[in-house]
């Protein structure tokens, strides 16, 4: 996956998480009854939505960086085979 495509995908995920958090906290601000009854859960869910996206992006980036590092390390060249044969001299 190209860098631009990866960034767009993470931006969409982050935008969706922030939108969800905004709607929930906005619902608290205007006094939606079923949200007001569960204030701690609403804040926890909003925090977890955004944190999960950021954590997933961090883990994905770390895995990609380690794969790039592993592919960058090349094995040592194989040593030449030495054949020991008696000389006919």
C-alpha cells in the first residue's frame, strides 16, 4: 500500500472516530436524556474510539517499519565452494 493511500485510510478512520466522539459529547451538551444518564460511559467510549484508531495506526506503522527494516537486511553472500582435488602434475 502506498504512503498516500495509507494516510488517506487512517485519516478516514480518525475522522469517523472524531465524528462519533463529537456527536456523543454534543449529545451530552444539549442534554439528550439517555446520554446524560450515562455520562462516564459516553466520555469513556469517546476516548476509546479515538485512542483505538491512533493505537491501530501506531501498531500498523511499527509493523511496516520493522518489515522494511527486515527486507533491508540482506543475508551475507554464500561462500564459494572450494573443491579439493588432487593435482595431476
